């Protein structure tokens, strides 16, 4: 039985279809990447798994049970850090640990929090507030906070998209190392095929919306640990990347061909700046195309 199971899940907002017939199975301990364009419905998909949204149709199951709401079995990391600004790194993580383990002793909680701060290399910044941290450091706190709750599955919604390329690469390596050490089930949402291929066991493209759905999965059979420099020269890596990008671009082109829109131009003619402005009852106003009278003049 798969650990996470989505069967024909669909979601619309106000009649507008965002996700349609999503089918996804994720096994325990697996790292799955879902790659899609911006606006395709990636956050909607992760929110359905998180239990923050309910599907309109289909069934979402975790560990054999229907998902009815959020729970501590799912740790979520969002793109926008979502830390409490008035709490330090230590306190932000402690809050999560206390919520999940209210009966632990203060010493036990402290030790646990310190362990996860160390795991993301933030011990020197443990007493800093979010505004004193760089984007990469804030995102590390979010990752540590999610892991500290010891969830069964980590849901990562474009956790690295807002970061510069170098910080992004460092954090990708950190996520990879943490996953190898903890073997949590991970669903990573990303807009970067390379990121998905570097980190995941399988990569699945999400077609562009409306009515986005998952495309064919590709098993990433590259050996681990993966070295980002070496992987760039791997023919298999290039092949997978080519397949993913080709599928995504095709899904986008199909959409564009399917939509026909009538273009309605405004009823205003561009102004000729070389001529003095036309004055009508003391006020300049634009010339409307509908007011222009056509006249045929014969030239001898
Ligand atoms: N709560 C909501 N109400 C209405 N529309 C929404 C809501 N959430 C998302 N959408 C729409 O659904 C589409 C997909 O959004 P989202 O899942 O955030 O995309 P992504 O994360 O891939 O960028 C967008 O067109 C967005 O405007
Ligand atoms: Mg999103």
C-alpha cells in the first residue's frame, strides 16, 4: 500500500478548474519531485496533501486513511519562510516541538531543538530573529522546524525558489544529506527540473493549467550521493532533463493552441503629437475610432 495516495483528485476555485484527475502514489521513504510552471497549481496540490484544502472530487489518502485536515504527520515548508518575526531561531523551532511533544521536560525539548538547529548549520544564529537572517538562513529554520516535529512526510513547496543560485545549491545539498540521514518520505514541489533531478527518486511534471494534471513520471536512476558537478556531465541526467522539459513545453503549447480569444481594441486612436491638441468645449479629449468618418477622394 502506498504511503500517500491521490486518486483522480480535482480542485476548482469558483468554477475555474485548477487541478484535474491527479493520480499520485508515493511509497514510504521515497523522495518525489513535482515540477511545474508558476501558476500551474503546485501550491494547491501540496495544500490538498497537507489537508489545508479539500478536493472537489477524488480521494486523497495518507497511510490508508482519507486526509480530512492538517496534522503533525505532515511537515510543511513554504516558499515564504513563514516564521514568527518576534521569536528567535530557537524559539520558532521550540514552539513547534512544544506543540507536538507537550509532555517532554524543558531540558528534553531544548536538546531536541538544538539538534535540529545544528542539523541545518545554524547554531551560531540560534538567538537571532528572522529579520536578522538572510533568506537562505530563514529557509533553513523552516526546514529545521518541519523536521523537528518528526513528521512522517515532508511537504516542500518551492522551498528554495526565492534564493540566489549559490544559496540554493548549498541548501539543495543540505536537503539531500538530511534526507539520506533521516529517510523521510518527501514530496518536493519545484519549478526547476534540475533541482528535482538532483534530489529525487522520481520526477513528475505537472502540465500547465487550467485543469493541470500530472504527466508521465521519470525514475531518476542516478546513483547517490549525487555530485552536482559530476551530474552535469552525466548523459542520463541530460536525457532526463530533456524529457521533462520537452513534456512541460508541449503541455504549454497545447494549452495555447486550445485557447482562442477575440482581441478587442480600445476605441481610441493614437494621438499625433506633431499637431496642436484638438480642443472641444475647452477640453482636450482622445479621438475615438468610431467618430472618424471615412471619405473617398479621387485623385486625377
Ligand atoms: N484560494 C484560492 N482562490 C482562488 N483561486 C486560487 C486560490 N488558490 C489558488 N488559486 C488559483 O489557482 C491557480 C494555481 O495556483 P497555485 O496552486 O498557487 O499555483 P502555483 O503554486 O503552481 O504557482 C492560480 O490560477 C491561482 O490564481
Ligand atoms: Mg506555489
